[in-house]
C-alpha cells in the first residue's frame, strides 16, 4: 500500500517536471535567447530539472539556501553576464 502511494507520487512528480521541461525547451520562432527562473519546492526537483535541461540549453544554474554566499554571488554574476 505504501509502495503504491510512493509510485503514484513519483508519477505525479515526473509529469510535473516533464511539463516544465517541455515549456522551457519549446523553441521560439525568432530563435531569441531566453532566460527562465524556475521555482522548486524540493532540492531533488531542482537537480532533476537541471539534469534534464542541460541537454537542451547551454547553462542551467541552481540557486538555493544550501549554497554558500560566495556560490550564490557567482551564480548571480554569471546570470547577469550571459
């Protein structure tokens, strides 16, 4: 019973991640560069999105509370300069 519930949660989670990925990688007719900010509730979700998106877009940056202040500053600086 618990295993079934966990499997249902995993399917819902994966479909949520899949829909976000499809939205982000949809090509624009003008081939313009776009930047997106995706808010996640869970670290695992962030890492899954990063892993999936990395094969479609050149830079996928993470920014979260577990990072040092220096790492956060580097992510923000890189984001501003690209």
